[in-house]
């Protein structure tokens, strides 16, 4: 043992376990499933079911203007892990204009071998990566997480749809790394009638154990924690069932919130909280078409999942890194799940791929200096760019909620909401004269700004007084 | 000077200025004008304009289920000060079924001489009472605040409507105690074009001075702080104009929030915060019919001001009393502005009148022990009881947004919202088979529970799974 090593060890013992860690920060991305912006107490859910997330926000940075890259699970998750829009990473459809890509469920495709995922890149700095929960980027063996950079996996390639009880359509499998360890509704019980399931507890334990193991081994880690309790059919464990004023959906939220509190507390108890960036968000807006019992809240926003209105794509988001991110701050940065890719690379000192377009933005200046960076938000359905946000302005080139055919069967993507000419049931093109909203003044997209007023106002004294009176 | 007095004075000096105060707690009621539930950061406004109110909530008790007694200014304010429903205190109409009582503006009436107002009762314990801002309980001399228990007044009998510039309809007067000291748009400028006015600053200074004077004199006080900057035409002072992402309405919110922060800080600096109950709320829901520039947000709730949907009557509410009310608590108590009357009497040790019905509830057990008390909420328009809430269930006996005649002129009480059979433009009676909502699961009143399901469910295993799937 050299003198230098002895000094290092002694110093580490003196200043405490974690201070001696030489590796880059750990990364934890907590991705909820179909949870809406308005489901958090800090974003106004009246039942206030998320005390732990509210504390996380008070200790970290809250993002009211955070977006997914697509209002549907698979493309959103593919965008997060590749830092690229679905039209680049392949998770889109062309066969039905403005339909969302549901690729890995409907067909046998999945994430392309040519895409480079975040855990693959983090390997360059010896990160151990684990995904816990839903993958959703393809269920055939070549598409599974361990083939795309993850070292460990506990979870499923798909949602917990079911139960299916015929040999043609087996229940969705649950994997432990590369081995199937059971199936939903069989070894991993979900009681659709009572809503009871221990899955969130299992995912929590998997998360805590993984963190403990890496802390003990002093290895840097990336944990992608993606539980799916708030996706229909929603579930919670016995301890949480009946606890929320909202019913079963709220019970699921309360259990996830409790789990998040436990994970953060675990980081603190291990002394690695000052070396761990935790980011909480959701994959798309609340699935309001599923009704009051099986879906959450998009707060003041229009419509929900599968649409390119704010309710479909604006997500709850909190960044937490004690000692690095100033506590109790609100960032108005327009940000995206794709930024989690670029930011994770930045804080760990890994260069992004230089052979392709990366749509993610490095949010480090936002997180550490509360800077505001110029950047647009693109709203896609399938391969159709429906809308763009720049600053407070959102421009719809196309509007569409869902088809009359679907709507007439009782499926409503905007229940209780109707904005004439905006929540259209036919695909309406506005490319020659786009619909414009000021999302600061009108977050609910209720008052399109008339173009002539807009022009006059931009020519005049700015845009402050644009809109109806 | 007796020995006892000397000892008392010495003791007061030793333990600090305020510890020697023998009088009951001061009461401050901060009543906003047309501010919506969703306008506070802590209730989900995306622009997060209310850091001081959010801190007030973190230091006090937040009420997500707090209601006004009527979705309109005058009857709401009369209910607050009398502890009685408008149908009891006279602020209702019978001449047009389900119209709201706008009495003090449209006719020459006002608060009845027979009503006993909170400041009259507090006089029994030598409280000094001041109203700052809008009165709205009658503009003829016999109805003004100093005739109804207030010792001081700075403000106006009415809203800051105008400007009027003809002798038939003069501008609304502003009073300093019993003397008119000027008029809106004349001595008290409001620039409708730019939105600039110093009125909130004037009301703030009046409030701080009054508090200082009573603290110095060691007199218990009741301050009813009722600024009207968020009532159309909304205004803010130069320092706040253009500061909010929401435009002028948000600027007004930011200035009010800043003022509230200053008032709370002033209580702390005077050392009387541990002896002062501060309650923040609003008089009715956001006036969403006024459009995006002149109105606020009712968050996830249906419709707004003038309606008996949640957006019309659910109010932002925070109670603050350091050392007495546990910090950072959320109370799900169903509560009402009328409870501020009963609670103020309770904490000051004054008995309520025993010759009349008082509708207010003493919230002391809620504030100090976080108890939950059984109580219904009644939703009135004029003399018509439109709906009742008991627990999580709300029952609509009548539905009505506004008339087709009014709606067809472009006035919409539910912009962007439409729930078939609920947001009706004709007065729809449901007394034989009321519309039922579960507000925990469905705060937005989008999914009426079918009666037959309700009955079956109540007869069966409880009501957890009631409603559409």
C-alpha cells in the first residue's frame, strides 16, 4: 500500500464513508406511468396525496414546464433513453396519419440496434445500470434491456394488461435480468376486482437493494425506476388500498409517493445523497379517457394521453440533488424527457454520440445556476408534428383529439372539455394559419389568439395584451 | 405604581415585549376578490407566482375543501361577517330564480340593522377593528362599516368599476373612516389601459400601519384586509407590471402575494405572530367569464364565479398561527367563510349571538388538533339551494350555468368546459333524481354517478367502485 493510498483511506475514514468516493454522481430516473401533471400535491391535486414528492420539490427544483416527447408510453420511453425524438429513434407510425406509435405492443418490432441508449454510454465510466419496472421498447429477446446497455432488470417488457387466460395470448411475463421469473396475474398477482397487488412494494425493494449494493461496492450507478401502478388497471398493496380520497388511482399514487420517500431517505442514510441526481417525471399525460377511477389529473390542462394538447404532454417533474441543486427553486425552463439523456451524460462526464442528432438539452446550467435556455418543444403524434411551443407561445399546425368513430363508442380523450375548433374530432389542418395560444395566460388552451391581433401586437408594443378581452 | 405593576413591567421587559400581552389573539382575515382556487402555487398554478402564500401554507394549515357561502362578492362577504347564509342575512334575491344577489350594487339596500357583525361582537373584548379595501354591503350611509362595528375603514363600498365620467354616474368613492377621501380613477388612479394602480400598495401600508399602532398600544385587533386587485379590471403597481408569465392578472396576484409576505413578516418583527390568527381566502371562484386576461384559475374545477359548480365556490384557504397551528398540515375539513365568524369568536372567547341561527362552525378543533368535523356545504344561487356536499359526495338538485340569452352574447361561465346534462344553459331540476358526484375521485364534476349504481353500491360493499369504468 503506497503512502498516497494510506492517506486517502485515512482521509476517507475521517471525513466519512461517502466523501472518499471518487466516482461521478449516481443517476436515478423515476418514471411514472400515465401519471398526470395535476396528480401531485405541489401541482394542485386537491387530495394532496404526495407529501414525499412535495418535500422532494421543496428540497429540489420543480419544473412546471416539463414535457414528454410523445403522449404515449413506448415512444416517450424510447425518447428518454436515446435523447432523440421518436421520429428519429424509430418509435413512430406512418400508416395512419397522426396516430401514435404503439409499436412494441402491436407488432414484433422494438428499439433499433442502431440506437445508443443511456446505459450503454454510461458504461464508459463504469456505471452499473438497472431498470426496474416497465421497459416497453420491444418484447422479443433482441430488444430487451440487457441487450441495450442495462446490466440488471426486474420488470416486464410491457404493461400489466390482462388477465389473459388462453394459450393463444399468455399473460405478460416478468423478468429477473434475462430470465423470465413469472407472469402477471400468475406468480405476480394483480387482483383486478379489488385492485390489490404488491408489485410497487417489489419494485421498491428491488430499488433499495440495488442502491445498497452499489453503495457498498462504491460503484457509480444508473437506476431507471419505472413502476406502472398508475397505468390502468391501477393497483396498490393492501396497506394503501382505500387510503386516498380519490379511490384506487389515488391509492396507487400514495404508494408510489411513499416509495419515493423511502428511496430518497435510503440515499441519505447511505450518505450518498450529495452524489446522486434524482429526477422524477412521468411518461405521458393522465389517461383521462379511462374515467375517474382508472386515471389521474392533468390539472388545468386540456385533454390527456394520446393528444398533443398540454394535458397529453406536460409532465410533473422534480430534480433533486442536495448540495448541488438549490433547494426550493422553481425553474420555468422548457424541458423534455430527452434532456434527461443529455443531462445525465453531462454530469457524469460522458460525451454524447457525435454521429447522429441528439434532441436532448444539457440542463446542467438550469439545475446548478437556475439559468433559462432557449429551446422549443415539439408535439408529435406518429410522424406528424402537430404543434410547437416557443417561449409562452404554442402553435398548433394540426388539431385532433380522437376520431368520431372512436368517440362515438364512448372513448373521450377530453372528458368534460370542449374548445370549439381546438378539440376537434377530425384532423384539422391549420398550417396556413396556425392556432396560437399564450400558455402563460391561458395554460388550458381555451382562447386561441386571433392572428391579426397577434400581428398587430408584435408590430406594436409587444404581445402582452394579445387575446380576447 | 404598585409592587404588582412593577413586577409585571419588569417581567415583560425580561421576557420580551409580547410575552406580557394579556389580551386574546389578534385576528386577520385576508379576503381576495375573484381569486380562484387554482391561482396559488400550492394549488397548482403553473406560473408559481405565490412564494409567500406557499410559505404561509408550509408554516400553517392548508384547506383544499374550503368554500364560500355564495359565488358572488356581496353575499359571500355578508356571510363571512355574519356567520350566516345569505338566505338568512338578507343578501339574496327572490325575483329571478337562481340569480345571485347583487343587492348592494343594483339597489339601494345593504346589510340589515338586525344583523350582528363580527367586529360588533369583538368589541365585548375591546378589540379594535379595521376594514381595508372593499366593503360591498351597501353604499348608503347607514350601511357603511363604521355603522356596523368597524372602528376604522380605508377603502370603498364597492368594486373599482369605471371609469365613469358623467354626473349621473360618478366614480366609486374611497373612504377614510367615515369621510370620503377621493374617488377611483380620480384621486385614486387606475389606468385601465396599462393596468397600473398603486391601490394594493396603499392597502398594504394601511394594514402595516394599523398593525403597528395596535401592537404599540397593546390592544387586540381584528383586521379585515380585503384588497380588490384581482377583480376586473385587474391592476398592479409599476414594480409588478409585466412580472408574471400570466400577464396582468398574474401581476396582481404577485403583488398581493408580496403584500401578504410583508404583513406576515411584520407580525414576526413585532413579535406578535404567536398571538395572531391569520386566515387567507377569497370571496368566490375566479371570474372565468372575463377571459384569460382579466381572470384567474379554478384549477381542476368546473366553471367559475356565479355558478354552484366547484369552480364557483371552492376557495383557496390557509390558516396561519405559529406555535398554535401545526406547521405544514393539510386539513380536509369541509369548511366555509362563515366558519371564520364562529372561529374568531371562539378563539377570542366571545359567545355567538343566541337569538338566531349561526351557520358557521368553530374550526378550533381543526386548527389546533387537526380534527375532522361532520358538516355539510350548501351551494346557493339567490334563494335557491342548488346543491349540497356531504363528505365526498355532492348532490345537485338544480343545474344551471348561465342563460342561453346571456351565453349567446358571448358570456360563458364555463369556457372550454362542457359536461352534458351538467353545465346546462337552462335551469334543470333534478330534485326527484339528483345528480351525484364523488368529489374525491372526480373533483371536476365530469362523471355523474348513476343513481341505480349508487343504490346498489350503498346496499352492497360501500361506494368505492361507484361510477363509470
